[in-house]
């Protein structure tokens, strides 16, 4: 393995690790918060994520949601890291390919959100 491939592998590894650690942190805080709410009140937290009176999002639900979103976005972060690493490593064809795959991923997410709101 040459030095350029090693640098690209390290960049992808750092992106995956950062995404997973951030995701784990938010999920751990959200789970602990939910368990603490149940332990302190003796009842499970309400099923509604948004308080109907104030419109505020519950903190435990927000942490869990952020953690799950970060977990889902980690592959996209890896693709971005690879695209930048390939570009800086002098391989524009692989960089373009990574951006195309990222664009297809974004198009799929966008299409699913549109289908959900219109359907």
C-alpha cells in the first residue's frame, strides 16, 4: 500500500470514527436521560416528542434523534472525506465518483422526504 492510499484510508477512518463517537455520545445521553426521567417520575416519558403546549422538543428525545441522524449521516461524511482526500491526492476521477455517489444518496433521501410529505 502506498503513502497516498494510506492517507486516504486514514481520512476515511477518522470520518467514520468521529461520526460514530458523536452518534454514540448523543445516544448514550438520550438513553440515560430517558431512563432517569422514568426513574425519577416512576412513569415512562410521554410518547409525544414535542410538547403540545409550548412547541418545545423534549431534551431526551432531541438527543436520541440527533444521535440517530448522526449515525445515518456517517456514511455520507465518509464519502465526503474520501472525495476530498482523492482530490488532494491527485485522483480527480475517484473524487468525482465519490461526489456522484453522495449526490445519489442525497437524491434518494430527498425523494423519500418528498414522497412522505406529498403522500
